[in-house]
C-alpha cells in the first residue's frame, strides 16, 4: 500500500452514504502500520466506522501507542509515510498525522489521531459511536448537522466542526449518562 498526500479537494468533503469500502480501507491502513510499528494498535473511529451513517469519505483512526511520548509516536508514523496537515490544529495532547490511499481505484483520506488507550480521544470516540449505534434520532440529527455545515461552506473544516458542535455535545451528554 502506498501512502499519498492528503487530498484537500472538495470531492473529499461531500457528505456521502455509508460505504463498506471504509472498513476495507481501515484494514489496509491497519495492516500497513501495525506491520511496521511495534506497540501500536489501530481502532476505526468516527462516522466511517458506523455502518449506515452518512459522512465525508475520510477514515478516522485512533492510533493507540504504548510510547509515553506521543510526539515520538507521531514521528514514527511520519517515518512510514504519514504526514501532518498545515490546516489542522495539532496540539500536544492530540498529535495527528494523515495520508490518502487508493482502494479499488478510489482515493480515501485517512486521519490518525495518536493517543494512549483510554485517553479522551480513544474513550470518547468509542462512547460517541456507541450512542450513535443505539440512537437513530441522534444519528439523524448528526447527519443533518453535517448537511447544514456542507451547505454553508464545504471547504472550511472550522465551519463543519462548528455546525456539528451542538449535536456533538448532546451525543456526548448521552455517552456520559450511559
């Protein structure tokens, strides 16, 4: 598998129906990373991990590392072909790398969120997904928020995140209550 530069085109920002290829892309990336890096476990998170949920064709992954220093883990991912995006806020608590991969002639963006097992990136993502799996009403609200964001400005990730914020808080509250 060859890792390509993250595709910033608008084609990658459309809200699309769920695609089973997301799980296949995740498995490809998982095999690529785990065969090259020791002490790393990849977990498929985000909208593309939830069967039936519409979203952008970007595969989000929690990259669980045993390394104490997450920046060192980030450097290891960069050494095997992942890279950082200048438009993404990359904080010390949430190191991030990305890439794009070809799968069956189609290009998919991949986001790796580097963390430790049980960190908020990991635990909150799993709880968020569990709520969406059991609450079709919140799935619908989440999809509507994505559609609204896309209609305002499909190219601006800040608009996308801002428009989803209220429903994300509602889903997170349900996760904490569970």
